[in-house]
């Protein structure tokens, strides 16, 4: 329990950017997440470069994952992350469009949860090397509820190109 008797939860957040100095966008977002109320970053992955998914006519992405401890409920954490996206100039022109910042709640404790706008675990995370590799870097024993270990999921992503940059 945290101060005031609040329960502390562990969540993993995926970060991505492919425009307006993507590495700086991701670094700035990691620092901003650490300043969210009732939230602190426990671990940060390296940055990784990956090809776009879906809409291919755009620059490569920079991706990372952070592990946080938070007293925020899943929906409140998501709302805080959406606020950070807006602060860093995120617009939503079309699905899979280029973006200054994309923040996703990947995992929240061992929760399997679905509500409008939020599904935990993130429904595509087990299919994406750009999520799994940075996740495994900071949580090698990670289990994705309803899927299995992140290590097992990564075996199915072996054909996806990913480059660790820092």
C-alpha cells in the first residue's frame, strides 16, 4: 500500500513516435509519465526502431516500454496518458497515421479488462515485436494474461524487424 492506504498497482505502458524528432518525443513522454499524479516509473527500456504497421507510407517508429507503479485506476491512467499525447501534439487524422506520440496501457497488474476505449492487456501487444522486445528487456518473466509469456509471444514475431538504438 502507498501513502494514505492507497493500493499500488504495476502497469506497463508502450510508447511510440515517428514524427517531430521521435526519440526526443519518447524520452520526453517517459519523463512526463514519471511526473503523473500517484505514478512513478520503475523501469525504462531502451529505444527501438521499427517499421510502421498498417499504413506503410510513413517514417519508421521509435518505440519503448516503461514499467510504472501507480495508484490510478486503469481508466484514469489511460486518461492521463491521452492528456500527455495531446500535450505533445498528437492528432488522430486516420488509423495508423504518423504521430508525435502514441501511449498505450499494455498491462495493468494481472488484469483482463474491457471497457469502451480500454482493453487490458492491449489486444495487439502479443503480435508486435516493437512492444514485446522492449517489454522483455525490463520484465523478462512477464506473462500476458490470456496469452502466455511474453517470451512465447515473441517467438511468433521473429519475422518482424526491430533495431535497438539506445
